[in-house]
RNA sequence: GGCCCCUUCGUCUAGUGGUUAGGACUCAGGACUUUCAUUCCUGCAACAGGGGUUCGAGCCCCCUAGGGGUCACCA
C-alpha cells in the first residue's frame, strides 16, 4: 500500500522569513518534488500577540522569490483547508471535547501561583524533569464545581502515558524517550485556545501529512505529539528531524548573527538559485560530489539517506563564492536586469540599454553580490574621479606621468573615435614616444580614468567612455598633478 | 540540572572494517594578464579523548569530554 506523500511547511507569521525556516521549507519542497508528493503551506497564527498579516504576506513573497511553490495553502485553498490555524478553532474545540469525553484529558484548575509553587518544590526536591504532580487528574464533580464557583478557569491537560515512547526518525534513527520525563501538558489554555503541541497534531492528522520534516529543535516535542496521536487513536506520520543551522559561534542561527532573513539576502543581491543550492548543501550532499547543482538536479537527487545528523555552520563566505559562480553564469542581459534596481537606487545617470549592458559586463566576473555593482561601477557614472588610495596617488605623482598624459592627449586628438582597438594602438605609440612602458605607462592612465589602481580591463573602459570623456579625465588628472 | 540529539581539515562535507582519509570554501604560493578579478595548477590543514571487539578500526560497542536542543496557559 503506497500512501500519498504529503509534507507541510508551517511557519508562524511573526516576522520576516528566517533563513533557518527557509531551509526547512526547501527540504520539504525538495522532498515533495522529488517524490511526486504535495507540499502544504499552513500558517500557524495562533499567537495573536505576535502574528500579523504583513508577516504572512512576506512569507509568501519570500517563498515565491526563492522559487518554492506549494500545492495547498491559505492563498490557494485545497481539499483539507482552511490552512490558517485561527480559522480552524472550532475543529480544535471538537477534538478537545472528544479527548475530555474519553478521559484522555482533564480539566486542571491550578492557578499560576500554585503551579509556580509546585515547580519550586519539585526543584528543591531535586526533581528537575516532571514537576506537575497531576493533582487534578481525578477531580470529583463536586471539587470541580467548587473551583468553578471560585471563578477559576481550567486548562485542559493531556494524560501523558507512564511508558517509554519510541519512534523511528528518518534522519536520526530509532529514538526512545523514557517514561517519566514528560508530564501532563496543557493542550488548551484557560481561555479555551489550544496549544501548539495539540494543534500541530490535529492539523497534521487531518491534513493527512505523511512526513513531518522540521528542525531537530522539535525532537523533544515529538513524544508529546505522539501521545496526542495515540489518545486520538490516529496513526502518527513519519518524522524527519533535520539538523539545525548554526552561526559562527556554533549556536542556533538567529537575529544575533546579522542579516538572517530571506529578504535580507534578497536585498543584498543573492540569487535565489544560489541560496537554494547553498542551503541544500547544509547537511546534505550530492552522491556525485558536485556542489554547483541546478534546481532540477537538486530535485532529482535529494534523498534523506544523504542528510547528515549533525548541525552545520552557515558559512557566508562560501555562499558568497557560490553566488559569484551563479552571477558569472548569468546571461549578460539577465544580469543587467538584476543590477538595474541597485543602480537606479544609487541615482546613477543610466545610459541606453546596450551601453548599460556593456558597463555591467565590466564587473560580471567580479561580483559576489548584485549590490556590489553600485560600488564597483561608481567610477563609470561619476562626473569625475580622484585617486582613491595612496598607491593611486603615487602613480599620478610619478615623474614620468605628465609626459605620458600629454602624449596620450596628442595621440587621442589624431583619431576620430577612441575605441578598444584604437586605444591599444595609441598606448603603443605613447610608449614609443615617451619611452615609458609597463606599469608606469598603464597605471597612471588607469588611475586618471577610474581613480583606482585596480579595476576592469582598461581598453573596455575606454571603449565605453569614448574619446571626449577619456580626454576630460586625463586633463583633469594633469591639473590635479600641478 | 533531567531528558534528547550531535562530534572527519578553521567552515561545508565524502567515507559504511583494509584509503597516501577525497572534494569544496577560506588562506598561502604559482601560471595567465598592463592592475584587480576570473580561470587553471600547487600547497597548508581533520578522524575530540580513553577503553574494548577484531588479524586490522574514522567506520562496531562502552565510558569521558565538548557542543547543541528542549523542559511554558510560545510556536
């Protein structure tokens, strides 16, 4: 019997989509697409305080940007909706009542103060795991009424079984959580709203999720959820707990580690394909050993048997390298499209399209992030440039530099257009005329034209600038010299 | 602290009892080039420690250490 493969990504709309969550989404997506299953997007918005519509929309936007699509979700509906938890409250209520009726759950009237006291007492006694003593497990009708009369509002607790709970995790293997390490936990708050460990089971169960793929920070929640499945009489899905992504300091990646939102990476000019490629290589590897992998290959090759059990540090340097590889592989027109918004935002006066593409081509093999094009191309759009570094100043101040410049200007005047080929010819003539060659010849010209001793191929730059602009910059450099 | 998970170069990883422990990023050096970058080549660099099992352990078992996670009327 082959069960339909259904996986889900279930973020809370409480902020920007985090890179760690995105990784979970990616693995779910890869698994779904690889196995011909379906990906369900579910919005876990039961935290009224922190949830927002903007966050929800941001999640859609970021997933779409990454290239992750889903088959069922709040925005597109589906057979097992609704897909927003706040729209499912009556469903949860029904199952709470059912569990209560069957005696798998019970009302607990303890106050927060009583709970604190209980916790302290347990701790003092050296009992640091289960502290709730189950005192309201078997209340009589009379006792209940007395509490209600006091105005106390009960929570609902699940009767956690007094037995080991074992399950097989697809990535971690066989796991056992010993009896006594978990107590009766709350499945519905005193205001009647259900808690996470309960709704996640109801939703996954009702939505017929076959594989729960999530971060291994959920590992210790799993026995609680299995207890709910059992109380309900439902079969639990398969679990695949993927290792966390860590920051440089080897703690779980979070806001503390800088820009960790998908949006942040988007804005910095990382390409979605590079990001997906890089993140799928965190705790997974291709059997081929290759690292630059297209989306198609990723989908084709992804398999949990090659997912490692240990956490991975997010290496921004390697991501940058990989992004550079993707940028270099882009057709020039596409790269130009992608750089355009950054250049516009910088306020640069942009030329015609073909010219712009030529300009972008100057830095194609030099970019790690799209946003870097702003800085690297500044000299092209600036009115004038000045030597940017001490080394650059030194080249301009070389004794031989003025005669190189003067010679260059004379030669430039002899030609109609200063293009790639003409420039090379002129430089040769300048060299012959002045006796200056090599770095002493090229560097001053480079600095005069671009302001720096490093940069794109000079003939290409000259080709873009044209004769008048080159002359102007050389002349300006001469003034600056004396 | 209890419980759970994890442990191969600085980082990401390959490896499933016999390998000079391989690749990638970073770094260093070299080639190409008028510079930088790209590209190519070379190099540095790892099996956490200790016990077993075995003719033989990175791979199997145990212990220790270290790291991470989780213990809410958050998700």
